[in-house]
C-alpha cells in the first residue's frame, strides 16, 4: 500500500526543512548579528541622548533661551535639529540595511533556503 498524501507531504517538508540550529551557529549569521549590533546600539544611544537633551536643558538650564537668529532661540534650533537627526538616522539605517540584506541572502543560500 502507498503512503497517504499527508504522510508524503510531511516527508517533503522534512526534506525542505532548514536546520535553524546550524544557521544560528554559522559564521555568516554571527557576522550579521555583530554588524547589526555594532550599528543599532550606538545609533540608539545617540538618538536617546540627543532626544532627551532638549527637555533636560530647557527644564533645568537657561542656555537654550539665548537668541540664535533674531527672535529664534537655541531651543527652536535644537528642536529642528532633532527632526534632521531623525531623518538622518533613518537614511543611514536604510543604506546600512542593504548590507544586512546581502548577508541575509548569503545565509539563505548557505542554508539551502528559497528566495535567492
């Protein structure tokens, strides 16, 4: 007697299955994690320090109350700089993500996965 359709399907899936334990141990995967951590951790720290500096300086100090350009104080300049910083980090991450994606594709090829 032949195998049932569900048993055959289970066998096919087992053949196509990726050994995720081996993937996590691979040098390429470790390199991906290392590179992502090396980018995300410092940029996140920079973001939070830059972001929280404005409310701290405006709440406890008067340094940003001085006029920068005409009637515009340094507080407004700093607040605008936060928008620039946010867009800059987004652009930087987008460019860096291309490199991450290349490593992911390499990991998929090494693991025998689809989507190359």
